[in-house]
C-alpha cells in the first residue's frame, strides 16, 4: 500500500481551487480506494483540498495536527465547518506534542508527515519559501530523503 501526503499553499486563489482539486483527483484516481491512505495537516487551502479528495475517492484520511490548540486558534471562521467535517471523517487524528501552534509545531507535523508517506503532493508555485515549515522547505526535505514528489500547480493557478 502506498501512502500519500500533502504540502502546499494556504492562500490559493478562489479561481484556482477547482484547478488544483482536479489535478489532485486526477493523480489519486489511479489508486484503488482500499489502497488510498492520505495524510494531511488540515491547513486551509491545499491540505483541505487534498483531504476532501481522499475522502471523496473512498480513501482513508490520517490527520496530523501541529498542536493541541490548532483548531481553536488557527482555523479561520470561513474554514471551520469544513475543518470540523474533515476531523470527523478522518480515520485517525494525531496531534503533535505542542500545546500551541508555532513554526516548531508546523515543522514537526511536516516531519511526521514525511516519515509516514511514500509520495508527496506539493501544491506549490515553485517559489522559494521564507517560513520554517513552509511548502518549499517540505519539498526540499522530501526530495533530500528520496520521496517521490509531484508538484501540483496547474496552468492558470495563482495564489490569492
């Protein structure tokens, strides 16, 4: 069984969401539902798009939350219902050993994701990152340890 993980931008433009969703679903469509295990930290944007796709395709979703307070302090009101729906539908929810969300917590969640998966989908515009635990860092780490990485940035995609 192959496991899949997601990293990507949280600020995908509204017009790009269907493009990214279609690209992710096209990649995952090749996987039998009983073989599909997807890992996500459930940030808004790429993580959520991927998580919905995994569930819609009949796969198993494993959530890796960066901290105990993540849902209460980092989930915006416009994403809350979707976030809660994904948590409820997940086969497993793991919380990193951090009380509060921080760059360290995000980096730890990403490291846990990389340790658990075989393939990484990166919804990434290819630009260098500046934040610890960001998409560019995760892609670099994934490549450095030999993970298969699929950059998902369809024509017409843009950050919001």
